[in-house]
C-alpha cells in the first residue's frame, strides 16, 4: 500500500515541507496539503488508514485538535476558517479525490461556499457529533464555516451523495478564486505555497 498520509506519519518527506507534520498527537496529525489554492490550507487526518472521517467527528481529541488548528490559522491569517470533507465510504471511491485516507480540510478564506453548495444540492444542517448517525454508510459532502464558537457548537452541513463525486469543494474554491484550471492538485501541486504554510504555522503549533 502506497499512501501519502501513512508515509508522512512514518517520516517520509517526498514533498519536503509539504509532507512534514505541523502537529502530532497519538491518533491524529496536522500537515499542509499539496495543491493548495491559498496559503494556510492544512489537513487533519487520523493515523488509522481508513476512508472516511465519519467515525471521528464525535472524538473529543479530534474536536480539540480542530479548535486548536482554527486558533492557529486565525492568529496567522486573520481570516474566517472554512472546513470541508469529501466523505468516501470505501477505498478507491472517486469521492476520496485520489487519496484513500480520511482527511478534513481547513483553510483561511474570506467568504463561504455554503450558498454555492445549497444552490446545487439539498443539504441538511447538523452538528459534527451527529454526522455519523446521519450519513450512516453513505458517501457525503460535509461543510462548515467555523467562526468564534467551538467546533462542538458550530453548525455544519451535509449532503448525502447519490453517486461518487470528485474534488467538489476544490472546484468551488478554484472557481471563486478565478483559477479553475488549478483545481487539480496533481497538475498544480503548488508546493511553494504548501511550504510557506508550513513555515508560517510551525512556530504557532510549537507553542502547544
């Protein structure tokens, strides 16, 4: 099995700083994403090799790490934070966007993707702790505008997918930023932006 995230957890740094951990806990880690469309785009991933985050949203350590990451992102970039997941339910699903390892996206962004999502899909409002019960074994899209409240109290939104979909939120972001051609992270890895993210956030995570 060749999994980029599992390799990162083992200390293999194929993409240099883009593959280095910003924060490490026994079960989760924070690190830059490749193909970032904005500086400050990071991932939170479980160390367990699993296709979906659905089982982790009710995990206290995971929710604490989301709040910690939100605080560091806001301190550095002074922008609202958006969160999303392309929730696959099996390895090899196109919904996982080519990465067969569960991960949550977090990034600073002046704006929201919620209206765009609502115009295209039927969405259901939910707390993160209720997500697993709501999606059951279905694939899903999860989105949250995270402001000052704790992640436990934030209102998120899910859409249950009738069929697999790839890179949905990346395409929305790229469209809003008027750089749609860069939505594919394999064609546009933007490693220099990922490395700036690492350099900018590492001092803040070292305070923990």
